[in-house]
C-alpha cells in the first residue's frame, strides 16, 4: 500500500507524482461460421453420439470459474466469468441445487498487477499490503505472491533505488502471498493504512466472516468498500489455480494487487489477489487471508 509511513522514504510524494489514468479494454472474440458452397451429407439422428457432461471434479478446474463456500448457509458458490462459454455455463448449471448456487461475474478473472505506481519491480507495479516484523526481528512487508514474478528487488518509485527484497513467495497453488524484507533494517514501518482521509491503525489480524463489511486500499483505485460473500474460494486464473481465497463485492483494478483488506476498527483481513470487473461498473475481487500469510512466514503485524 502506497501511503504507509516509512521513515526515510516519502511514499506519499511518490504516489502524488503518478497522475496517469489507465483504461483496460477487454476485446471479445467473435466466431463466424462460413456456409460451404456445396452440400455435405448429414449424419442420421440415430448415429449421433451424446455429448458427455464433465464431472464436477473436472468443472472445478475450469479456467474462469471460482468455487467458494458460505459456512453460514452451507452452500457452495460457483462464479463464472465472461470467458466461460455457453456450453460450459450450461454444464455448470447442472450442478445447481439447494446446496450449490451458480452466478455470473462481469468481465474476466485476472490478476490485478500492471506497470504503474506504488511498489515497483522492473515494469511491474503492485500495492503494499501490511508492514510486518519478520521472525528474525527485521522489518518487512506483505504483498501478493503473483507480483513477485516482476522481480526480486522492489522500490517505491518507478526506476528508483530498491528498498525491499523478496524472501518467500507463494503463487499459484495454496495461496497468493509474498513476504519482502526491507533492505535497511532500521526502517520504521508500522502497520497503518493511509486511506487518503486519515489513517487506520492496524492492531490485529483475523479471519473474515461472510457478510462482513470490509475496506480495501490500492494504489490504482484508492479506498473501496464492500462485503465478504464467501470463503475458501478456489479461483482458476489463466496463470494457475489458487485455493483458500476470500470472495468479496469490493472492486479492484490493475495495480491494486497486494493491497490491504481490512476493517474500520483496524483488523487486517487479506491481501488483494485478483478478480473481474472494475471500479466503474463494479466487480468481484478475491483476497488472500492475511492470517495464513503471517503464519506461513512466522511474521507479526508491525506495531
């Protein structure tokens, strides 16, 4: 997250220099069937083979779908983005029951990282999540695991001097999170979130609840709110399958990846992973639970 106070690094001024707005345009492919100029003998109705419907296990790995749970109702929530075609959608509808809910999502599921501002590696841009204290007592930070594909050294300005180094990263698979250590061990970086209209002190980490109202901060779209709709989501991104995510109605866009999901009272909940839609028309965003990331690295929220 771009605006956390760092002793020795002016993150706010770095962010204010970024004024460029980006537009993300999704192109939809259109398949055109050409009619042949000659007749082709048609197979008789009796010779047609029935089309096999994929098993639920096979559908769970379908790119463009997310499978999550609502522990309060016991339902499985299946969400399909715009890349899921009509045949695939119809197959998904066969899973509907009192225990399975199937919904469409606008746009397509993508990882929310791109070139731009906040924290940088090469041409990649993401958002800082939460500052932490590592298991060896050194200062560090959490962000999304998929962000670290852009590089190991991260700075606070495009092309600036590196201030943090990737230590461990998980993506895809059992999560989307990474821990970086600050190169200067004397860096003072408490876990607070600057929302633009004030600072929220992050005092604790917890697991979210379905229907809980939440806030998200990101370097592209700033402060946004919404609610948790499901837990333990498995998302089939084009880049790989990720399990254990939080599903929400909060919008996000490219560059918001890694940013913090939290509550107004200062509870850290997650790190922005990916989703569909945008902050103009709305969308769905998935988050990595922060408690899992902290436990994986033996880290604690910085105080």
